[in-house]
C-alpha cells in the first residue's frame, strides 16, 4: 500500500544535483531511512540512516545515526586535547570507509569545508575539525553507508527501508537506543 508512495517520494529526492544546493530549499526536515524487519539478521538491522547525498553517478550516501560504539571519543582520538574530557561515543556511520571520520555539527558560524545539510546542520569529512573549538551539538562517525546508482531505489522497492522526513534534531538525541523503535512505531501508526 505504501510502496508506490515511497517510490514516488524517493524518485523526487534522487536528483542529479548536489544535496548541498538543496539544503536551503527543504521544509526544515531531513530525510531518514528506517530499516524494516526485512533487514533482520543483516548489518543494517534496526538502523536509522540520515541521508547525506542523493543520487548522481557517485551514488547515494548516508550516516547511521543510532549505532554508538563502545569506544569514547577521548579513546579514539587521545591526542586531541579538546576531547580528553569527553564522554561522547564514536558512532558507527556505516560499513564503508570505516577508517574514515565524519562529523555532523550544528553551528550558526560555518567554516570553509563544511557541507550544509539542513538548517544549521553541517557535514564535515575528516577529523581535523575535532581539534577546533565547536560550539553547539556535534556527533562523530567512523565510516558511512553507501549505495551505487540505483541500488537504494531497488532496496526501497523491495521493502527493506522506509523513507521518512523528520526534524533533524533527532540526529543529536542522547538516547539513540530506542530511536529505531520510535520511528518504526510512528510510521506504522502505533503512536508511543
């Protein structure tokens, strides 16, 4: 029943322009993929993925926002003075490029190299940003999730993912353990 709607929504979102060009034209909501039960037993079971870049020849990329690792940032980056007192976890953004670091941050004063996602939230590749003072919310990810051109569309049509638009504040929720369940219940009409 919802698959034609999802297919239409995704088709509208998978444009061949850079996501950054569209950041100011959105309705203030971010696009998330919520894994369905069809992905049970896979590495994507119960994941919520924030979409970072849509379509084009480079494919589609996102960051899994509800997979904190057991490693704290101060353990992952012991040489970065600013993080020595941090109790924040390093998040597992996805299986691709797991040695790479990506940062999502909320700031009203973006710096060069920050890619706008939505409102005042930016995507920054690389760990150099971690040494700089950051005002506002931030979250650090190891790796990302990626799909080749057409691959994600096929997975959505197969029923592996639900596409939802939500306020981006959920990116920085402190309690990410129940995020998948909350979004799944809301989508199915079972309100919490």
